[in-house]
């Protein structure tokens, strides 16, 4: 298949993300059928060239490739369970955010129903779909990924992680875990400087390049974790980091803001220090994370 080949594709779910995915398919001139539980959400897409289906069953029957982008696993099951017979012999790609176990269970359901299945995790917000920086993670059927990769690429960079249908979701949620902690850290900084009259916008202008530069440390931490030796020379020790973080916590308290976001990191460090690993590197806190206290 070339990128110019039109594929009959149906998108079930026209929320913010499903609509963006469908619009990109229409722009790429794929024959796109769309369905949404509530009326009215297909209108813009129809104006752009999509075809609206009256029911989810009609949408499935219209598509060789069926994309689901609904709220959660329960809504996917609610919509697809009654359509197993119609889906048999077709290909299903679920881009709804689900847990790894939910993805594996849906893959097993699809296998029983004779449906080729690929699971996806969207690493983008709707406005990014089809533009730079948009990335979608996939796992499940390699045959599906290989056959439809040119279609998937209209949404962003497509990355395949292997036949375990839960892996894309696992990567997705692990990456989001890092994002939420980073956002909390940024907003903690915003709250710290606010009493000094610094706006969030002014702080963001400083924080964005700083945080970006700090991601350069990831590979160094990764090398220590993968090597399994937290005593490697040249790292900042947990004892050093504990003093540094203690200073930030004290300054936060002086500014009258919560120290909760930082206390979480301090707890992870202290468990390793208390276990006698204070001279070892910061990467050692992964041992606190791997063994819940
Ligand atoms: P929205 O809340 O905008 O849309 C949810 C969609 O699910 C709507 O089409 C809604 O239909 C449908 N839906 C909910 N429950 C049911 C049900 N029981 N039966 C049928 N349809 C149902 O969410 P998004 O489009 O933003 O997100 C969709 C998926 O994409 C989610 O899993 C989300 O985690 C994921 N995602 C979203 C991102 C984002 O930035 N928005 C980023 C990455 C992933 P109705 O209109 O009738 O309510």
C-alpha cells in the first residue's frame, strides 16, 4: 500500500480526539465513515468529506479498518460487544486510553471474534494530530501495523512495540506518569515565586528551557539503572540531594506554599538513605519506587 491508496476506514467516537483523528483521515483522502453516540458531532466532519453512519453497526460494516476512540474501556466494550459478528474479518485499532490489562483483554476478545487487533496510545492532544510532535504508540498485531502504517502515519509518528497488546498502553501511561510529576513540579515553582510578584508566564519562560535541559540527565540515570550499580563515580549522592531538597522545602515553607510535591521525592530518597545507601546516586530512588513502602 502507498500513502495515496484510499482505505475504507470507520471512526467510532467523535469526542475531541476522535474528531481530530477522523479529520486527518479525511484530509489524507481516505474514505472515512464516522459515528458518535450523541447526534451533531459528525456535522463538521461531513462538511469536510466524511460520511456519517446512523449506528455503530453501520459504521463497522462500512469500514475495512475500524478505529475506536471512546472515553474508556467500558465504553469500548459497550459499543463493540454487540458488534462482534460484524467485526469478524475486519481490523480493529483501539486508540481509547486503556490499562495494559484492559488492552490485553480486548485483544483476546478480538482474537475470539476473528478480528485482527492493534492497540494504540495517543501521545498528543487533539490540536497536534497530523502535525509535528504528534506520536502514537502501538502494540498487538504486527501484520496490522505493517499493513496500515501509511494510514497511521497521517496522525503522527507511529511506533510499534511488539505483539503484546498491553505494551503500547504501558509505555503511554508510564510517559504520562512522568508528565504529571513534571507539571506538578513546574506549578510548585510557580507558587513559590508568586509571592515575589513573579507571574506564572514569567516563570514559565525560565522553566521551559531549564526542564528541557534537565532531560539531558535521563540517559545518565538510565545507564546507572540498567547497569544496576548505584555507586558509580561522578553522581550526586542521595545525601547531597537530601540537603539540596531540604533547602528547597525550607524555602517553599518560607514562601508559605505547600511542600507536598517535594515531600514525595524526599520520602523516596529518605527510604534509601535510611537503608544505608546515602552515598549512592540519586537514581537509587527507583528502588523505593519498585518496592512500595
Ligand atoms: P471526549 O470526552 O471528548 O469524548 C469521549 C467520546 O466517548 C465521545 O465521543 C463520547 O460520546 C464517547 N463515549 C463515552 N461514553 C460512551 C459510551 N458509553 N458509549 C458510546 N460512546 C461513548 O474524549 P476525547 O475524545 O478527548 O478522548 C477520547 C480518548 O482519547 C480517551 O480515552 C482519552 O484518554 C484519549 N486521549 C485523549 C487525549 C486528549 O488530549 N483529548 C490525549 C490522549 C489520549 P458522546 O459524544 O455521546 O458523549
